[in-house]
């Protein structure tokens, strides 16, 4: 039997208001272990495209429909998830509206980029967000 890492996807949701003003990024408080602050995301189902899984997970956890802007990176460190080995495709996406916690999200928050509590993030989400912030600085 072949064993491979579990495939997941996470989204950095850039939230905008009705006038296209940037409000911040969306993070969730996890309902399940490991508890803590995280990017919304989840596992890809058998027969599902990763991009479709991302859109589904974003909708399930934050009630937001997202538009994928680009793939940020694939994160696959075997120690990134304390439960088991996962590899995650992390996408930067865009959305409008008011997020509401659903499914595996206990709470949902919108953070200004300079106010993200990096020390409260679970998994390797601190590194993912640091990579995102670094790429934003390089664009500016």
C-alpha cells in the first residue's frame, strides 16, 4: 500500500469593501484541535480539484465566495501539522462581504496586515503569512 501525505489547501483571503478598499485578511479561530488562530482551509476530497476544494473550504468556514488570484506556494514540511504529514497548496484570494464563522471555524476575524498576531497562529501559518507579507513588500 502506498502512503502519501494528506493534501490540503489554505487561503489567504484579502477582504475588500463594496468600494474595493482593502479591509485586511481573514483568519479563523479553530473549533477543533489544534486550537488557535489559522488561515481558513481544509482537505481536498477524492475526485476534487485543489482550486475547487479551496473555494469550498473558504465558503464552509467563512461564508465567503472567493476569487483565486494566484498560488502562493506549496507547504509540505512533514512537521507542519502535529496530527500527521500534510502538504498544503496555499492560494491568495480576494473576496467582498462580511465573513461569518461556520463549519470548523469557531470565530472569524479580519486583521490589518500590521496587526496580525503571528504568535497565536497554529500549524506553519506564521511562516505562510510571513511569506505573504514579504511578497507584498517586494511588489511595493
